């Protein structure tokens, strides 16, 4: 299709047009990925180098101790990778008895980190450059330091206020007792040493060698229960994708344990509404999207967990077109509603995308979960660990109830849009529960309403919260907000540059005549670069 530029939103940017593109949330990381393409590497090399560099230059959203997912088009077929980690063997419902929810910080929020395994898998299966080469930019920034960018400095300060007393955090992230300010240089030489060992051993040092031993020794010193066996047992899975059609395109997501299925359900529900007759900025179109996402998120919260433990309701049940048509009938075009779960079976993340001239496209996401994650930073390694265990439920009837060796429900999801035989767009939207909602908004803006990737990233966004609640960016037109309020939506206004709740979108759209159009979100200091 031919992308149009029919809508104008506040932005200082145009879409980047090139044969090779990397788009992510931090300019230094985007350039690291592009440097791999310039050295003869492919999109997989670029994606991995970008991901590794992000652990250094954007520690507020990810790190070596993160989890990761990826969708990759190799020129012939689509591949899905689930590199999220599992709960330690010693975790059980009884271990957390007496609590109302899982711990948010500390060692009892840490599941086995999977990001390193994602780098290894992508490089070994699809990369063309030596694995060690992909680490060079990150190691350089960790050793020599880098100027901290403005948005990351804000998040760093917030994280320091909350996590300064977590094990190892202050020593690693608060030099001289405070977070670095925008423009200040920060170096993490311990992390540089760890990255070098991961590179030299192709990840083995992280899961079985000296880095694993350092992590477990620190866990034991702080009453954690993760073991060397837990780390050594980790495996990333080539899991394929699940998809839902929308017109001539199909949105692909990673199967559960992630929330990508919510975006698929939302699209499937909207196919049974009149949204195709409405304009991108028509408040009636926004109302339909909000209601569809409420329905999808209600089911996702109720039915989704580790796919191996979804024994009552499957992903196929949730995506059944007849079921989604029935859910669509619940939407009232004239008023907002609260929805419960249906019956499908009767009875502060980083995102990057890279594409190369050969046609390879990669959609990749890795995350700590909440900002710096657990707040745990392992001494003398520079490694800080995610808090994905916080995503487990303590409801014994939930498919997402905590359990030994289980993967928790994940908010991070890479998106990929396919045509009948060829890829259309690799993309993602960071930001916890915003992600599935952002995927829906990006697909509709680019495919239904013909907006280019930068325009779609710039456009004002909304986010379903609880009940009738909808968080809206202040850049939405006043008449849109007035109409939504009359329909019964309870609106909360948030500034796009300060709230961070609307995430950051990064998109690469394939052009009909060859090459790509790339967009990157100004909300997150993002950058799309190409040649």
C-alpha cells in the first residue's frame, strides 16, 4: 500500500526512508545497530547489537538481567522467540502465603533472566557477524561512559528515589549518592567486564559460569532462593506466532504468556464494528477502539498465563471469530460500559526494530518490567535484575498463579504485521499495559487510515485503565475529549512528555517499491536511523 500523510500532529520529525533502518528508544543504541549493518551484518546482527547497547545506555528500562521476545522475518518465513524466564524451583503459592500480591522488589520478585539467551539464539540462528562483534559498542560505552539523555535522566532519578535501599542498587546506579543528570557521563566498568565474558562464552558465563555464581551468591546473601540449577535449566523457545487478520493484513504476536493476544482480540472485535467508516481522529472511532480493548483485556486478565498451564481456555478459543463477533455485539456505540470476562470456551521496557536491504526484519523487545526492575544489582558485575515475578497471581484459580518453573504473565510484546505473502511492518509500543493497546492503535493508523510510521508514532494516544477510566494525552483535540466524556468515559489527562504511561512507539514499514519507512517516538528520546 502507499502510505499517506493526511494528518498532521505535533512533531519535529519526518519518517526516515532508507534501505537499512534501526529504530529504538535511545540514539546511541540505534547507531550501534546501524554500525553492524554498515559492517556487512544483517538485521539480526543489528537488533542484537542494539539490544546489548540498550542495557548500558538505558538501564532505566532494561538490562542484562531482563527478559526478551522477538519476531523475525528471514525473507521466507516468520519466526517467534520466547526468551522469558521461569520461576525458581523453590517458588510456590505457599511460599508467598499471607500476601495480597507478589513482591514488587527484591530477590522474591526475580525470575530467571532470559535476554542473554535471546541474543545468543538470534545470533546463532540468523546472524552473520561474530557474536563478540555485536558487543563492541556496548562495551565501549560501559568502559568510557556516555552522556545520559534527558528522558532517561528523569526516570533514573525516580528509580533512585524508590530503589536506593535495594541490594546493590546505590553502589551501581547512584554514583556520589545520586542519579546522574542529563548530560552527565556515566560509566559502568563492571558491566563492561560482564558483557565481555558473555560475549567470549556465548552466554555460558551468565547461565552456568562465574556470572551465574556471582548472582546466586548474592541471592543467598539476601535470602533469595534462586539456584545455579534454576539458571542452568533456562532455555529460550522458538514458539512461532499467533495471528489475527484485519482486512488484507494479519497482525502477528508471540503466544501467551504475553499480552499480545489482547491486541489480536481487539482487532478481531473491531472487524465486527463500523470502524472502517470512520476517520482516524473521529471520537466515535476512538470509542469503538476503547470498548474493544476493554473486552479484550478483561479476557486476557482472566484466562492468560504460561501457555503450558492454560488448560481451560486456549489461545485458539480466545481468537475464535464467532466468539469475537459475540463480544463485539456488547459494544454500544452511544455509551461507555464496564465489561467482565467472557466465556471463550463454553463450559519504563525497551523496544527496537531493524530491517536490512535483503528483506530481513526483526521486531525485538526486552524489559526489566517496572523501571529498574527488582532494584537488585549484583556487586562487581554491573548486572541488575528484572522483577517479572511481580506479574504472577496469588489466586489459586488463575492460570497465572505462581508456581515452580512457570513463566509469569508478560506485558512486553513485539508486533509484526504481515500481508498475504510478504511482511508489512515490524513495530512495538513500550509501556506495560499500554503495549497491546498501542499495537491496536498503530495497526489502525498505518493500515486503515494510511498514516506513515512517524505520523502514527506522533499521534495522540489513549490508554484504558480501570472500569470506565481512560487516560488521554493532553494533545487530543478538545472536541474529541468532550465527545468521549458525553459517551460516559471517565477521562484522566496526562502530559505526553512527563507521564511515560503512553510508552514509546518504534516502527519500520516496508515500502512497495523497496526500502523502508521508519518512525521513532519523541516521547522516549527515540531515534530511527538508516542508510
